[in-house]
C-alpha cells in the first residue's frame, strides 16, 4: 500500500515513514495540510495518516477537504494524548481510525492492519463492480452454452483444471473469447474471491511493461518519482492473466520464468527478492512453437506454461453455435437499446452462415449490435448487417456477381484483406500476397477492427 503522512514534526514524520517501509509498504511525508492536498491531486495513495495539530491549520478542516477530494480514502488521525474528544469528532467526520501520539509500534501495526483490510475490501468491491460491468457488456454466460463437440471438450478440460493451481495456456485467434474464458476459469477456481489481474503484454514498451508487471523502486528510471507495486503484487493470492503472451519481449521472459518456477520476483531498480503467490493463466493468438523456433520465445518458458493447454476454435468452425450466439446477442442488445427485435430474416441468417468471421465472437457481437441499432423492422435483415457480410454471401454463391454489387472500392479492399489474413498464418506472408509492407497491413488491419 501507498501511504501519505501529513505531519509538521519532521522527526515523527520520518520515523513513521520508516516504520511503514519496513512493513513492506511505501510512505511519503509532507509537512502541511495544503501540501498534502496538492500531493493527493497529483498522485494516488491508498491511505492518509493525518496529524490534527498542524500549527496554523485546523486538522479537522484538512480532514474534510481530503474526504471531499477522495471520499473513499481511509484517513487515520494522529492526536496528542488526552485529546479523546477531538478524536471522536474526527471519527464522526469520517476518519477511519486514530492513534494517540506517541504510540507503541504494536498499536501502530494493529491500526495499519485494519486500514489494510479496509483497502482490500475496497479493492474487492471494485473488482466485483468491474466483473459486473464486463459480464453485462460481454455476455459472459453465453460462452458456456456450446453444442459443438470440440468446444464442449475444450470447456470440460478448462473447468476440470480450474480448481487446481496448474498454469493454463489458452490458444486461439483474436476474438475467440480467450479473456472471457480466463475469467471463467478464475471464477470456477478456489481463488474466485481473490483478485483477477490482467496484463496486456503487447500494450507497452519493454521498460514500461516490466514496471507494470513487476513494479519499480523510486528513482529506477526517469519519471519513477515513487515506488510502484506492479500487477504481480496486485494479483497476490489470486490469478494473473497474461494476455497475448506470445508478444512478451524476450528480455522480460527470464523474469516471468522465475516467477513461474520459484514464485519469486524483484521490482525494477532494486535487489530485494519478494515472494509471489499467484496462479498464472496465459493466452495468445501466436504460434508459440514457431516463435520458439524463431528465437523470439524461450523454450523453457513455453514448456513451463504448457501444463494445461487448450485451443479455442474459430467461430467459422462452430456453425451450430453461431446462430444461437447471434440470437443471444440480438436479445441482449435489443434490451440494452430498448428495441423490439423478434429475430432474423432468412437472408440475414444466410449472410451470417456464409460469412467467414475473421474477428470471431468479437466481430459477431459488434455486427449484431450494429444490426439491432439500424434494424428497419422487427426482424434483422441482411441489409442491416455490415456490407462485407452481404458481399461474402453473394461471392460464395456467385463470385462473378460480387463484382457488380453496389459497394465502394474501400469495402472491396477490406473484404480482400480480411480473406487474405484468414487464409495465411502470419503478417509477412499476407503482406507479400497483398503487395504492401507489414506496417501498412498493420494499419489496415487496425482500421477494419481486426486487432
């Protein structure tokens, strides 16, 4: 946890910061209430320790300003002996706890433990709120209702592995629901009440990703103005989900291997070995064996991750599930946008069945949301679906007729890019077929929503 100490007595302030640091937390000190408020506006802290006797400033007024700025922030009050009445008033105004000065170390640690429990409860509430929001937006319950045998087998393996501590590796194309399944594993495990923390491996530079994952010490690099606990610490006792691990920089992979094997890690810029109690789930749309052969992924890390491995089939291989998912999403978005949708017209169902779905469940969800919003009647028609789906239906039945459809050149290009990406295994091959460089292909892929 990160603590802010507001006290005008430098000796006491420094001693308190030192005591907090020795307990494995981080503390910063300021000498006035105004400095404390300015610091809280610029940085994030998990709790404040506030002295009510701040010279010319009224500590109770400072307390009220802090709670106005950060209503859920726990504030512990320092009071001189004999100021019980003032302490009671501070508690009435919203202080989480109080300590009489001078205090005994044991008493201080007891209060610290109470504040930590309040902080953990707040984190759990935030986690549950995030899960509710994600469930509502993603329709997580639909992922369990598969009829295709291969998908039923995948889910059976995952749910049997969920109660164990084994690492799980989820393979599959983008949009097949890997992150939803990872959360489902967590929710069906013995860690369901503990944190579920996600790290998106390709989202940051090597240095920032290492800090995001393992944390850093103050001063370890330019801009590191305070100690930072990374996602490994945040996931302590729970699940760490490493999304798109195939793109993890090679320089960070030895540290991840150590985390998996030894349950140990070190923050960036310090030599203190710390213990990590986390269950790791990883996912990627990359061919990890090929990445190993290319020298871009460590073989020992691959074997360590490859304890329980499943591959999520693409949506085009789940024809029996496609119609049910499309219906589910239609009803979901009809309720969300207060539209009357009775289902799909036959031409819309034909378009859905004939389309190749390179974006998988994510693309289906977006396409149905669009169709619900734009539907002209109570049944979704083919014309309500994205243009590329209508074109692909025509092309599958009569390739020559597709050229004569009233679509823009941009839409034709988009369809061609989608088809090429669907049929090849890597960017290099796709860019060679299309006659463009990989950077241009990446931008086109991003533009048409295939990230």
